[in-house]
C-alpha cells in the first residue's frame, strides 16, 4: 500500500517506520524547504512492545523518503494525519484538494466533534484512530519512542466501512492489535481531558518528564482531569460506555501510586513522558487553553486547571 505520513513528527515517524518495515511504500510530507534540513535518514531509538511485553529497545538509522508537496495523482492509498488538535484544521485544509481517493486516518488528539475538527476532509474518506505510542526528539535529533502493540480504531457501526477495514488490515499486518472503539468521539474527548490533567501538572514541573516516579504529581493530574469530566456528559457523551477508562479518576490514590511506580521502574512506561521536557512546547499550552475555554463556556469549576494556566503565563 502507498502510505503518506503527514509531517515528520514523533507519531508519524514511529508508525511510518513500523509500516515501512511491514512492507508498505511509505513517504513523509514535510513543509516546503524542510526536506534538506531533515535529511534522508532518521536515528530512531524505539522500545517496541510488539516484540516483547515490556518492549525491546531497537536503535537504528533508518532511511526515509521525504516530499514537500502532495498531488491527487500521487496515488496514495492511505494518509496518516497525526498532529496536535490545534494544527488539525490547517493540515486538513492543505490535504483536502490533494488526497485523491486516499483514506485519511486522523490519528491524534481531537477536540470538538471529530468530523467538524477534521473538516474540510470529506467524511466518507476519513477514519479516526489513536496511537498507542509516544516519545520525542532529543536535541541531537534522535527519536526516542515507545511503541505499544495496541492501536485504537473507530468501530462505530455506521462508520465501519471498507476504509476502516483497510486501515485495520494495515496495522494488523504490521504486528499491531487493533482495539475497536465504538464511541470514538467520547474516547477522544476523554483522552483530551486526560492529557489536559497531565499537561496541567507538567506546567508545574518543567514538562511531563517531571511526573516520572512522582506519586503526588500523578494524583494532582488525575484530580485535574476529574474536575473536567462533567464536560463529557455536557457534550452528550455516555460516560457509562467508558466506565473502565474513568476508573483512574474515581480512584486517584492507588492509580497514582501505580503510575509513579511504573514510570520509575519500566522504561516502556517512562519514555513518552521523559521526552516532554520543553516548558514552552506549543501543544501543552494549546491543550490547557482549549480545555479551559470549554469548561468556562459551561460554567464548570476547574480550579486546578486554572492554576496551571496562570503558572504557564
Ligand atoms: N508525542 C507523543 O508522546 C504523543 C502524541 N500523541 C498525539 O499525536 C499527535 C501528534 O503528536 P506528535 O507526533 O508528538 O506531534 P509533532 O509535533 O511531533 O508532529 C507533528 C508533525 O506535523 C507537522 N505539521 C503540522 N501541521 C503541519 C502543516 N500544516 N503542514 C505541514 N506539516 C505540518 C509538523 O511539522 P513542523 O514541525 O514543521 O510544524 C510535525 O512534523 C498529537 O495529537 C498528540 O497529542 C499521542 C500520544 C503520544
Ligand atoms: C500526554 C501524552 C504525551 C502522554 O503520553 C499523550 O498521551 C498525548 O500527547 O496525547
């Protein structure tokens, strides 16, 4: 399959390399002028949990193909679009006239209704999913990442089209296990609020890396998200469908102890957080700002989130 990864960011690179290794024809779209800057290789240090339960660390210099434009005649079958929620609209506008008949997998954080957030991409060509990976580039350009076996794919009955099946097959053939999500919109909202809780604490601790091994930090993150949960029902999400996912917020003490222990002792649990050390990174402040905007609109009290926003300045 011809696959285009949008950008050469963390998630695009981790999954692009995995799909290429599985035999797909993978290219990366980067902004005009950036191909030379990036070069034709990437140094990747990935702890891969497809091979071993707690991950096996593999470091390699991988060749990658970059392109600075996309045209409908390029004939991509699948475009994987993984950007921060605050950059999705611009990316979707760029891609819409250029994708031809390709399926676009929107594979990252989304706030608002997913189809509105990914407009003007045609709803019939879009599939929603979410990565189970994380990491970041260190200052020497090396990608340090953790890759889990699962990926989340939308499995709502009305959206279970042949495009969904094709996306599932691509991941399964590359050794991933697809976790069906029947309420993707609710799941994406909940994940966004979970990130807001984490980033709120990151704002006090020099980024998410400051949470590693930090029981109090995780507890505060969970409590921050708990303050935001009323947003879900206010937007029509049936929280009962996400009972297991909301348990950490109902039991923050044992959950934070587990998270602190896991991130202190297991590299696979630590890597995604360890890479987030930039206190001025754009995505965390966009997540906090947009979560705060939503709760203020509804008059929901979120003192922990507000305190973190003040801290960010
Ligand atoms: N990193 C992580 O640990 C995790 C991230 N996620 C989610 O996955 C998504 C992607 O995250 P991540 O990979 O870290 O993000 P990155 O910022 O690393 O990657 C985004 C990429 O998209 C490119 N890009 C964005 N907009 C445009 C545009 N309009 N035109 C051209 N290129 C563009 C960026 O290029 P440029 O640099 O030129 O702007 C960059 O290469 C987010 O929603 C995030 O929340 C989920 C789990 C973990
Ligand atoms: C907050 C983070 C990095 C934790 O892995 C994440 O899940 C995301 O960016 O969506």
